[in-house]
């Protein structure tokens, strides 16, 4: 896929109407410096709308969800990332509804102007954002959302069920498929430079819409299997009517321009030179590192750096020295270090000479593996792997906002084939998923050798590879883990609960205080699990939304 830089963002940001959250508005949150939305060309909304969504996906994918899914761990200010310390005051969805207000404005203008390409794009982006809200929180405003301008009756919108939201966005995507089915020459007012995702290519937007529908039909696999089967069979069985993203060139990726903090990879050290900044706080998690090492996975070398000073266990006592670029220690030095961390009986020193990740939810994260300056948060540790040097950069060929990948689509088809919902061999789709992920990370030339050590063995292998392929887009692997329990991830000793969390908390001061009646009705429908702990109500990250209730998944 041609990847488009966000070169219009600075100009566009200054011209857009910025909307606040769609719910519970006693006053509209309108930017007085922005032009009247009634006279703003809808094309000027497009780049910011796409980029805001992309940045949201990256924020989730390298943020706390990457900690939950054990892609990364933090060595400073880590409790939310490593330990799921989320409950006070909860997670805000105002940014998501801000995206939706712009998407709704974009779509409505397209309807008024009879612009079918823009209508299809608007519906696809609305479906994506509403789907995220349902995935992350559960029940949420949907049918009465985005209507605050219509008056006080919509200031406190009802929360639609998670089920209804999923069905609603699938209807959006079905309509988008039809709207985007024409040749590019048949659409009007398409400014290719404003479409920073696909440069006005309707066929690629159509593939994006259908691939997103495939994602949400599979989301219903455990809860509404007949709906999931019918939808996936419909799409996969008619590629002429429902084309999909199956190769890397069609992926929904957006590149960074890298000319300012707002147009750059978010944890770069070009604009944040703090040695304890966002880049330095994140380290690869041992769970992922060890899985990749077991597979001989070439993506490990793309995503992480080798240990600068490996540790070596040597005979004797009191040995702690640097020899030929390695730190030699004796067993008593190791034991003295490990004794500092009471309550972590399974803590260990990792003597791997190439890659070392941090175990999940460990009290010793910032000190793990004999960090020389272990009292300092986010201190550099030469005895563990850092994220790849490319993540220090502001932009680069692999620094992308990854909305939906060809690997994901192939893994969905592999799972569907396993259930006999689509024709074809699940092993073939599985291999295609791996191949496209390797292509996406520019190591596709190693596929033939890699697949020999990554044999297909049913759902477990599909979900493991899908989890790996979701690097920097970890939210999708979280949603898969919830419905399948795969991969089998364990919470560490410092985690807030014995199990991984299942959802975001509704934010107290946005919903539970200001739209109380509707919010409390939604909370009452959540099903608490034994891991709710000290949470006072069902508004817990360890409560089950509709999607998980009755499925016995993931616990």
C-alpha cells in the first residue's frame, strides 16, 4: 500500500470545528476560532478525522493495552500499564466521541451534497469509532449520540446495548460497501490529497469497510455464532461483491510526517529528549520476547534491540565485573539481588545473550535484571532489551498508524475455515496471515524458513500469531483474547487482580455523575466476576459486558 504522509494536518487543524463529547452536553463545546461548520468544505474534515482515529489506535496499541497483552512493560510510572490500575476516575471516551462528531458532520455534509464516496468513507469511520467504544466500555450512547445540537432532549442520551451497537455498525458497513462499489470516475468532489489513507481510491476504502465488517462478525463468534457465521460466509463467499484486504499493499495504514510533535510517532526522542521519557519507559515484555525466540521470529529483531551488556553467571563468590562487554556475576550476587523483591518467589535473572524482556506485572520492573541505577524510574538498563532504535524517530517506513492489516483478515478467515464457515483450508489462511505480517514488517523474505517452525495446530496457533501480528495495535488482540482466552496470558504478582481486565471503566465525572440514570442502567447490566475486588459497583474492569456473558470466556 502507498503510505501517505500527514502533510495537510497543520493547515487543516486550524480550519476545523472541534467538537467535544457527544453525551450530556448542557452547552455545546464549540471552538470559537473555527469556521462555521455549515460552510466548511467536508474535504477539510477528512485528514484530521482519519488521523485522529489513527492516533487513537496507536495510543491504545502502544499504551496500557500493550501492557495487558504483554507486548511491553514500563519501567517508570507503570501502574496503569503493567498492573491495570485504572479505576480512579476511569477512562474517558470523550476523544472517541469527538472523532464521531467530526465523522457525523462529514457524513451529513456528504448526504446533503449527494457525494456517495464521502458517505461511504463517513460510515466506515463512524463504524470503526463506535465499534471501539462498544469494545472498550460495553453499552454506550449510539442512537441518541451526536444529537446534542438538536436540543436538551439529547443532552443525556440513553446507552444502547453493546449488541445493538455491533449490529448497527455492521449495517453501516453494509451500506458503505454499496456506496463505495463504483468506479472512481463516477464520484465527484474527491480531493485525493485530503484522503491521507487511500488517496481517494474507492476500491480500497471498500475493502477496508468489508474487512472491518469481517472483524465485527467474528467478534460475535462466541455470543451469536449463527449471526457470525452468516455474515462471514456472506462476505468471504462473494469476493466480487465484498472485496477484502488480503495483501499488505491494501492495508489501512497512515504514515507520520514527523515535522512536529503532533505529526510524529508518539514516543519519539526527537521532540521528547527526556532520558526518562515515553520511549525509555517502554521495554519489550518477556512473554512476547520468549514466544518470538521460541519461534525464531525475525520480527523480534525489527521491534527490539539486543541487550547491550549481557549478564553471565560465573563460578566463585562476590564476582561482579565487566569482561569483554559482558557483566559477569556469581550466584551469591544474583541471590542478593533477588532477595530485595519479597513476594516474587518466581523472579529470576535472565542470562540470554541476545534479547531480554521484562516479566509482566513484576514489582521489580524498573530494577529487573540487575539494573545498575534501579532506584531511578525509567533508568536505562543495559541488561535488558530496549525497543528498536527506530521508535526513537519521528517518522519512518514502519512507524505507521495501523488501522487494519492483511494479516488480521487472513487470520479471521483461518478461524472461520476452522469452524467450516468458509471454504478453504484454515492452514492456508493461517500461513497467509503470517506471510502478510512478515511482509508488513519487511522481513517477508524469511517466510519459507519461518513457517517450518510455526506449524499450524488449530485455534491456539491462529490466535498466537494474530497476537504477535498485532504489535503496536494491541487492542485488537485484547478483544480476541477476551472471547477466546488465547493466548493463555497470566497476570503477574503486582497486578491489581489475579486475572487480566476485560473492559474500561466508565469515567465517573463524565457519565456516572452527569448522565447518572442512563449510566447506572448500563452498569447494572454488567456481570461482575470474582475478580471485581474492591470496586464498589459493577463498573469494574473485571465485569463482563454482554459480549462475554454466558460464554465462560476468558474466565
